[in-house]
């Protein structure tokens, strides 16, 4: 009914943090006691947050149209440990 109308037009401005990785390599003086030569801890996150117009009501702002409703992707996290002996 409203396919050629601008009745569903909302602001397309958004800010999205899509991917972030934080890593830390422990100092050598601390890991020598554990008989290791290297120890790195890594935390990664994907789809961390999106700030957009409240009119979207949870829908992704990257959606190309309103023929199907797409909800925003849920965030996911991973933890990694890299050890060398």
C-alpha cells in the first residue's frame, strides 16, 4: 500500500562499533616463573554496539528496505590465550 511513499523514512545516521580486539602480553619477568617464554591474553568482540534513531525499534540501520525486517545482530565475544614454552 505504501511502497512508493516516504511514510517509513527515518534518520539513517548511526554509529557502530563492529569489531574490537584487546590484547596484553605479560612481562617476561612474570612468566619466567611459570617456565614460559611468552604469554598473551586476547579479548575480542564483534557487533558490540550500535547507536541509531529510536524509530528503528531494534532494527539494523544497514537494512536496505522494509520488505523484510532485520533485527540487529547480537554481540559475540571470544577470549584467547597464546602461550609459548
